[in-house]
C-alpha cells in the first residue's frame, strides 16, 4: 500500500510503501509498527498527511501520544464508518490503539 498519492511514472521504492522500512524512517524507532485506525470524523483525515504527528484519542482518554501518520487512505464512500489512517507507534501502544479502535470511536488531535 502506498503511503500517499503517486504520479504516473514515479519510481516506487520501499520508503513509499507501508512497511517496516517506512515505519522506521517515519519514527526513528526500531520498535515502531504501523496500525490502521478508522477515524470517527472522516473530515479530520483531510487535515492529515504522511509525516503529520498526532495523538490518538478514544473515549474517554488519550490512547497514544506522538503517533506519526504513515498513510491516509481515500474515502471509501458513504457506507464506510470513517476514514482509515495508518499511524506508526511503539509496538505496545499500537496494540492498545488497535484493540481500542475495535470497541470505541477514535479520533486524533494534531500536534
């Protein structure tokens, strides 16, 4: 999966794909992993770009601080429950965010 839009004919390297290399480059943390999060308010995703730093917020508290946006997926239409954003976090925080996002609404605050 590409981390963002690409032009026709643009060379694609491993740093443009969601994966371990990109996650390490984005965070500088070898323990970081990427986790997909479906944002409750899809319009918030329009404010995000790869490299943006955010805090992931659930109900009623901050789930993770200083996550790095790796990818913002395009809108999936009216049937989707929110826009999908991939963020990079330390492994333990990523597991907490992934589990919480299955059970509750999640959004982000911009840093």
